[in-house]
């Protein structure tokens, strides 16, 4: 395959990044609905690149050529994410109540989750994966302050420090120190600080360097090699930590950082990749719906497969079934929205 140097022309349209959204959305599904056996565990270890990738996208596209435009963009994003988070929380609250009624358990236990500090601060408990939206709101507010106070250089130093701290205090803590922090402590720390903040800032750093022309002449082959190297490191880390029974959950590997950052740089260098492809369409139009809805689809499919007496077939390809059906549901939602808008005028 021929690789090239890319001048990285200024553009707001990165088909490559949108196309990768579709793949990253599938990896999100793999994290929550894994394949079975060792294969599933390996795929899940690699799929950890998905969440950092989505935060990098947010940091990358928050860049603007003027401060005024950027502040306006930040405010708009915070407002949009806030209402999206509310909608998602209400959806999953109603869903959890429905499942409580179905299992004949107390609905009050579901409502009690709303008073939990883990929900109020981090959006855990109710639609647990919606923490991504809460974390992004926090990061955008913090980034607004960073820009106002001109603290970008300090913010980047903190970014690198948190990446290192995350490895020692979380992912490798059991292997190195035979002890790790309680889950209730390290989960919000690693997700909100070491993933949300660090990868958002990393995405912003890459965009800043691209706009400064510092990616001009970079060869895509270099980053393809780094991606391959990151995959090998990721595999080695997984089997090493599993061998010593020291694989701390919900934390990222060294390979996660190398793969995600190299992949993102590669995509920036080839902005036309995935143009006019099905991946671009899925990523640009449906990836957000897939992210929000896939856990409901997971439960519905499991109920249907079980009722039909073919539960074993569900587990043979669970992430594929969930992704495909969630995609179909997402297409229908977008189609209905497009049909509804003209008639509401």
C-alpha cells in the first residue's frame, strides 16, 4: 500500500474521523456486550480505544480561529450536551423502572439511585454509560476557564502527568504494588480526569499543531507502524496482567494511548478517507444514537432470544446483533425526525 506525505490542508470536514466514529461505536458496544471467551476479552481490551477516541474528537473540533468563536462554540456544546444528557437520563430511568416492574422488584430502588452521589456527580447508576456526556460537560467548562486564563501550557503538562498517574495508580497498581484504590474512587478518577480531560486536551493539541502547520510532511506510514506497535503492546499487556491476575478493570493500557493517538493522527493526515462510504454515513449520522441506545437494545434482544429458546445464538455474536439492531433503530429515529420537522412548520 502506498503511503504519502500530507500537507494537512485546513478543513472542517474530516470524513476519516466521521468514518472511524462508526467503528468506535461498535467498539463501545463490544465493551458493554462483549464476545464470549478469551477472544471477547482480547477484543474488549483493544476496544478501550473507543472512549478516548470520542473525547479526542470533541477536543479536536472545539478549536476555532478566534477566541470569540471558540467561546460561542463551547457554550453551544455545553447547552446541547446538557439537554442530551437529561433526555438520556430520563430514557434510562423509565427503562430501569420498566425492568424493575418486569422483574417484580421495587421501583423505589430505581428512584433512590437519583439521590446517589455517584449519579449526582458522575452520572453513574442510571444509564451508567451516560457518564461520557457528564464528563464532557465538565471538561468543556474547565477548558473554557483554561482558555480564559491562558493556561494551555499548564493544561498540557497536567494532561501528560495524568496519563502517567493513571498507569501507576490504576492500571498497573495491582502488578506493581499488589494493591489498588477502591473502585468507587478510581473509577471516577480514571474516567473523568485520566480519560475525559487528557484525551480531550490531546485532541485539542493535535488540532492546534495541525493548524500551525506542524503536521506538514508527516508520513502516514509512521502512524500505521505506531498503530501496529500499539496493538502488539496492548496484547502483551493484556496477557501479562491476566497472567498475574492484576488486570484492573475500567482502566486503559499503554497500548490504548499509542493506538488512539496514532490512529487519530493518521486520520487527520487523510481527511478524505471514508468519504462517500457507509462508514462515513453511520459515523456522522447514527453513532451518537448507537452510543445512547445500545444498552436498551441489548436487554430487549436478550429477552427475545431467551423467549425464543435460542439464547445461545445471542451470545455467539452478541455485539454484532446489538450493533446491527441499534443501527436500524437509529436509522428509523433519524428518518422519523426528518419526516417530522417539515410537518411541524
